[in-house]
C-alpha cells in the first residue's frame, strides 16, 4: 500500500489560501487542508499528516509533534519503515526531503503538491461540461398550450 507522509504546516504555509485561514484559525486551516487532500488522493493509499504542536483532537492519520517538531516525527517514520519505495514524502524542508531521497522514498515538494491539488480543482474551469451531465427526464422538453394556460391561471 502506498503511504503519503505530509508535512502539514510546511504545505499550508506555501499556499496563500490555507495560510490566510491559518493566520485566523489554525484548526480550521488544518481541517480544510486535510479534507481537501483526502478528497484529492482518495482511496488506495494511506495518508499521514504531521503537524507541529499540540492538539486536543485525536484523529486517525493526523499526528501532532507535541514538544518535538513535525520534522522529527516524519524522520522517525521514514527510519522505521521497511519499504521505502511505497512512501511518498510531501515537504519542501531540505532535511526531510534529503533523508527521504537517500532512503529511496518518492519526494514531492509542497509547491508541486499544491499545484496538483489546484489542478484537480480547476480541471473544468472555463469549460462547458454540460455534455458530461446525465440527462434526466424530470423536466419536459416542451409545454402544451393547455398546460401553459393552466399555470398562468394558477400562478398569475
């Protein structure tokens, strides 16, 4: 199974959108980021988020470093792993990405990862996608004169 290790604060601070939210509400920024990533990556891989600091939340796959740094947790996770080929590390921190490369992990910079997230979001932007939608028979193609007169009488 593919495992994606994400340096959460590192990625959040590379995104203008998430950074703006983070400045006002760290919890909301983290939750929004986690949900967006989960919907982007979908199923088929295990996603692990690493954040600096403490949290009252105890959610599966989301780790807070406490009095250490998130970098320390990610380093430990990489070092404990037996199959580095199935790990992708998302960070722009040279210390983490350097270790990940040496160990044989795939590395994506935070900026590259954010471009992928935004690309998925904007895939239909500016395009007419009506032909992709399924037609339903809920609405009639035309209205008879009798029906039109009835509706005018009732709703006018």
